[in-house]
């Protein structure tokens, strides 16, 4: 066995009430911050005001940009970057779910590079689907995040996922300078997630690590994080979905999200994420992980049917970690058991919905299939079975 293991230096401050650490973390990186949030949740819940007071206490002034919408666009990033440049901020704080953290990362890239002659449009830094892109260097402004969902792991990944509204392409991109310097995970904020958001984001955690395990980009140092995170999701997601104030379950899902982000940085997602980004790229009203849940079973069936012995064993591992079997005796049967266990999990958290129910039209399938390959080719290549466009279209049809 040979491998290279490398993770950028970053710090996670985890615990109830730890939002109060944002001032100290920010003051080490400058005296003026751009706080990026979604439209309303953090303001309504009073956490934004608290964060600003913690910043002020440490002598950091802040400008607020609140225009992030779920499945964020490059246009929003460019607008936020313009504000960051006009206000000459020293650092960017992403205070929200994946959409907000990803937008903050994009803003930090543009606002860091533009004064040195770099592009003012984030799309120019995205490499997917083109020959050339601008390099993302250490000129990127320091990024801090406060994650308010337990789903994307974006607080511990260098990735940002943005939709180009002109093409509906929704690639992920990222480089080491986009890794947050410090991330705060405060369960008191996570507790405010309503049940449907808890379920959806929790399923994203499962999705990352289960794909990391079966991916061709799997990695021995990611596996322990991935398996542990699957175990936590199986045990704690149904609990916190039923009772949002179950703080043990809430905290363990936040740990699982952090493990999954680390695993996702080392390993890679596969066909499920490739195809889903095409769905929410064309249909921004579809929550990312609801899209994932809707296509999960058809993709598993495709991989188990067409994959080799290693793939079946990996799915068997998922069944084992979810507690559906004690050990893998027969690979094929173990893989089938993983299908049953995942189907039961999806049902238990009320996410068993077809794409049609989410508003996806069959007529979009050819465009979504094309977008899967054009913008998410890396994840397609990491799938244990390389599909052709027709296979992808069939999977979408089955998921309707
Ligand atoms: O926008 P506000 O008003 O803040 O409300 C948000 C939003 O409407 C609300 N919310 C967030 N935290 C809350 C809360 N409401 C109450 N209490 C809280 N504590 O939830 C809604 C959804 O937020 P969003 O950020 O869109 O959700 P999520 O965290 O699931 O992020 C999804 C985005 O991340 C991308 C997805 O594609 C999608 O664009 N991903 C990012 C990844 C990464 N950077 O590594 C990897 C993932 O695979 C994923 O692709
Ligand atoms: Mn995801």
C-alpha cells in the first residue's frame, strides 16, 4: 500500500455557546470582517446580533451581506465580493449552512485576488467544464465559518459548490486556500433547525461518507471517519429528526458532519453527487440532499448490478455499519441488505420522494444527464462503474 495523506491546517471549535469565540478568531486575522448569511434565519434567531457583538468586543468591525439563497449562484458571490472590495475587508465569515459557507469561500477568493489583478468573477476561478481557469492562491482572504446545519461538511472542506445561472451548471471546486482557518460548531444554533431541514442535511452527511466508501477515490485514512459517521447517522439522525431538542443526538450529528467533511476532503463523492448537482442546478428549489435521497436507490441498484466484488463488499460494509448484518458472509446478499437498510433510513426520515414529486420534469432529463458529465465529470469518474449518458438518463427516469 502507498498513499499520501495531507490536510490543510484548520481548527474546529465545537460546543454549546462557542459562537462567542468568533471575535477572538477574527481578531487574529484582521479588524474588518464581511459576515455572509442567508436571507433571514440567523438574524431572526438573534445569533447574528450576538456574533457582531462578539466581534466588536475584540475590536473587529463588520459589514453584513445577507443575500445568499439555497443552492447559491455565482452572481451572488460576485455581488458579495464587490461589497467586500468596496469595504476593503480583511476576512470573510460564512455564517449559515452549506450555501452560505460556500458563498463566503467564493467571496474570499474574488476579494483576495481582484486587487492583485485577478478576475472579479468567481466563475473564472472554476475549472469544471473548461480548458483554463484562474489559479486560486494564498491571496484568498482568510475564511472563518460558523456552520448552522449538520450536512455539507463545508466547514471542514476546501470546496464550494456554485450554480452558474447562465448554464445551470453546478460544479464543486476548491483548493487548499479555501479551507476555513477556523470553524465554529455550536449545537445551540443547530438546535434551531426544523425537523425537515435536520433530516435533509443529515442525509447529506450519510451521502458523503457512503459515497466516499464506494468511490474509486476511496482512501485508507478516510475510511475510519466514513464508517464512524455512517454509524452515527444510523443511530442519531432518526432520533434528532423526531426530537430536535435531543442534544446528544444533535451533537453527534454535528460530529458526524465534521467527520464526513474530513472524509470528503481526503476521498471523493461519486455518481450520486454528480447527478444531484445537475438536478439542483436546473431546479434550485430542490434541496441538495432531498435530490440525493431521490436518486439513491436507483444508483445503488445500478452499481451493485454492474460493479465488481470490491463494490459489493463495500456496500456490504455499509449494511454492516448500519447494523443490518453482523458480518459479510455472502457479498451479494450483504450488498442487497445495504439497499434495504438505506431504503428504511430514507423512509424513517420521510425523504422517500421521487424526483417528480420535487417538481422535476421528465423533459429535463437529457439536459441534466449532459450537465452531470460536463460539470461533475470528476465524481462520475470516481463512481465504481463508469456510466454512459444513456445509463444516467435511465437512472433519472427510474428516480422520477
Ligand atoms: O438562508 P437562511 O435564512 O439562513 O435559512 C436557511 C436556508 O433557508 C435555513 N437554515 C440554515 N441553518 C438554520 C436554518 N434554519 C433554522 N435554523 C438553522 N440553524 O436552511 C435553509 C437551507 O440552507 P442551506 O445552506 O441551503 O442548506 P445546506 O447546509 O444543506 O447547504 C446546501 C448547499 O451546500 C452545497 C449544496 O450543493 C447546496 O448548494 N454542498 C456543499 C458542499 C461543500 N461545500 O463541501 C458539499 C455538499 O455535497 C453540497 O454539494
Ligand atoms: Mn452533499
